[in-house]
C-alpha cells in the first residue's frame, strides 16, 4: 500500500498570501496524484489530477507540480473561500487509492 | 447535471450489517467506475473501494480494513451502486460518500460526489 504524508499539518496565512502544501508518497507514483479541497460540512472537491492538471472549473490560482514521490499544491494568492482542508490522493494503477492525512489552511 | 444520492445509513450495533445505496442520474451509469470513500467524524478521508464498469470487467478493489467484510456491487438497470457492509465495527462509524470521475465541459476531469450518508456503529 502506498502511504502519503502531507506537510505542514496546519498552515496559517492571510488572504492574498501564497500557500505551498506538500505531499510525499512512500514509493514512486509517477504523476498519478490528485489534490482535493474540503470545506466543513461539504463533500470534497477535486482540484488537481495527474499532479498538475486543473480539474474542470478550478481557478488558475491553484497549481500542482511534482512527480515520483514529491508533490506540491500551490495557491498563488489566497481568497477567503480557499481556507479549507486539502488532501492529496494517489491515483496510480495500484489500489488502494489512499489519501494523505490533510493540511488545514486557516486564517492567520 | 450529474447527481449522486446516497441512502441507507443509520445506527447499527457492532457485528451488524447494513446496505448503502447510491443512485446516479445525469450520466451514463453503465460506463462509470464508481468509488466509495468514508470519513470518520472529525477525521480525514479514507478510500473504501471501487467497482469498474461491467464493460471493463466489473471487478472490485477494497481497502485493507474492509476487505472480506464489505462488498461493492452495482445494478446498472437501476443506475444504482451498493455497499454491503457486514461485521460492522465501531471504527466503521463514518460518513460514506459515493463518487465517480467524469470528463467536464473543458475536457478536464472532475469528480462528482454524493452528499454522504452517516453510518453509526454503536451498542
């Protein structure tokens, strides 16, 4: 099973600042990584798939990068609605398609 | 508009069974690979399992904690996905979501999620 770790656990930032979230896989998953955003009381929303492709309707301020075992989600300038929990998920050909533990982005 | 609606959650005693349903609309269900994800109260997301379309073999994969206890099935004639849960444990208490991945208007992918159904395992 591929294990994902995320850092930091919590990121405290102000609106307009840049957010950089990290995800590390226990073995190479090439670019088979997705990022999800979840707000309280809501189902998650897919932001990024294949490490760097924005999902339908996702604003350009969200970008993903990385390959192999190290991945990054960047939010270029935080909007008020971006304060949420972010999960990475491996989507390689090998189930289980595990999630990372999440990074909470909260308002400083 | 794609819509997934789960039902069947509730309170069940440890060792008991429950069947969740997920009814899909607005998509070609027969072609969809469907997934169950759960989230324990105040915790992160946990992938539960997946079923491929019948055209792709209809095979299933499960996470280790549920393998042998949970079974995913589908009834394409009713556009319905099921999660049969046996030998339930308190650790299975969670909101259960069904979801599928689709191609959007811009040819990128998006996930369509249901609203979730709460399963509580308690004596």
